[in-house]
C-alpha cells in the first residue's frame, strides 16, 4: 500500500489477535500507521473488533489459523506474503496457559498442546518470513515470552517450560540471524490484565493494562531491543528469581495455588 505522502506503509503480522495483548498491539500499530495482518482462530471476533474501532477495511486483513498446527500457521504466513507482501514486523504472540498435573495421563495431552502453541507455533510463525527478510536485509521477529519462563513455578510446568523455550529459542535465532539485518526481539510480560490471567487464583503483582503493555512493547520493538521484561518492576523480580537458591525458591512458592487445569482445549 502507498500512503498519500508516497511513503510505503509498513506492515505488521500479529498472531493471537482476537483478544488481550494481541489486540492491544494491533491497535498500537494501527495508530502508528502500520497496515495489519491479523491472525486468529476466532476471526469473527477480530472482524468485530476492527469494525468497532473504526479501522478501515483497506488497512488490514484477517487470516484464520491455529498456531498449534504447523501447516496452518505457515499457510497464514504464506497467504500474507501473497496478499499483503513481506511484513516489517512479525509478532508471535498467540499463547495458552493452563495448569497441568503430570500424574494424570490426560494432562500430558494438554502439555503437548501448550508446547505446540506457545513454542513450536512461535517458530512456525516466523518460518515463512525469515528467508525473505534476510534477503531484504531488514525486519523484526518478535517472540512473546513471559516472566514465568525464568523459573519453574509449581502447577505451571507446561506454561513455564514453553516460555523458557521461547526465551532460549529466540536467543538462538538472534545469533543465527546476527549478520542478516533481521532483528529478533524477545519480550517477557509480567502479569497483564487479559482473559488469560483473569482466571488466575493467586495475587498478581504489578498487574498491567494491555494498552500500557502495548505502548512499552512498541517502543522496544521499534528500538530493536534484544530482550525486555515489561513492566520494569517485574524485571527486577525476574532478576531476583534467577538469584534465589533452590531451597529458598522452593520455600517461597510452597503452597501457591495452581493454575486451573483443563482436559480439553
């Protein structure tokens, strides 16, 4: 697309755009003048949101995909390339969070789904764009991690493992693309007030509104920041968690309520 000034409109590709952080990021990028490529399973909710926000139909497209299914999200990326062109920013935001109990056979299937969505799905989100971005010599790949990826919290094993994987994977990818001109940005949110966290049964310090997170995230992505915890207070908590001896860490989190389990997704 061409703006009235003649400058090429930048494009952002965002997964998990039907609610929470994904929608907040979409709105922030729209405000910045980007065209939007919005990916979700619940495409009707994205459409309703865009209409309610008064976003011009010429400035966005919606792609249906399940990031837990590799061929599905890769196809969405390929469709974006064909219909809107190569994005300037790709944000792998889609994620799910559920408690698991490894003693229960059915929870292993839940864990597999969480890892497929949060970790493999993130890599699959990036895959269609890496070669083209490298050939162009520019682009930003943004992985949404979590403070929960810093250490393993009881009852949150699958989610913590998936987000620890995101942090390590993005670090590896950043090194691989170091000379390509493509930047890899890892953002680790603390507690953000979204449908994902509203079911939590425990205190959530420094709870942040999605729009405030989106603003801080936008600043970090534009700057090409390698890694950032948002909000900054949770960054201090993350550093403390890294330093806690195992015995003290176990004591601090003893008896903490588990995240809700689910046998179906």
